C-alpha cells in the first residue's frame, strides 16, 4: 500500500466520522472535540515565523523532517476552538507522511463532508492557507531529501 492511499484512507476515515445524517451542530462539536484532544503546541513554538498568514484566528504550524524515515511530522495549534479542530483534522491527514506523497495527494474530505461549504469565507481562506503552508513544507523537505540525487 502506498502512502498516497494512506492519505486517501485517512480522508475516508474522516468522511465516515461526519456522515450526512449528522447535523451541523453535532459536526462542529466533533471538530471542537478533535481540537481539544490535540496536544497543545509548546509556548516556544508559538512564534511569528510559525503563524499562518491569512487566518482570522491565531494559527501556528510547525513541521519537522524525520530524515531517516523521510517523513514530515506536523504540530499545530490555534487560539480558537473550532479552528484548532480544523488544524487537528488537517494534521490527521498529513502528519507522518512523505513530502512527495503530500504533494501528489488531493484533498477531498473538506468537500465530501460538506465542511468547506459550511465554514465562513474567512475560515475557508484560513483553512486553505494552512493547506498551502503544509504543501510549502512538503516542497522544501522534498528538496532537502533529494538535493543529493
């Protein structure tokens, strides 16, 4: 099984957690709970260079490359409960994946769950800014891993 299908599998698991039969209040509560379960980001990582630009709330995203495994480990946080839950959702998809697999994957769970259409435009913009930053990290780490080849 390739990692790309792993990213797809992770998204399908999220879709299964947010069935159409669940009302939006319940879906938002579930997202907030996911954020509460996420480990908080250490204070020393809540610095300017880790802030996602384009988010209405404060969002921090940190990525570390595990060179020996060729995988990216992501950590994140937000000062807003719903946004922290959105960070948790994104990181549940992309954490511990290879840069190339992140770059070659399609993000579809936001549309399939209806989440994208139920967020305010500013939250959607912030979410897309988070996805872009994840892809930027993947580009940089892909280069680092392959510059000697």
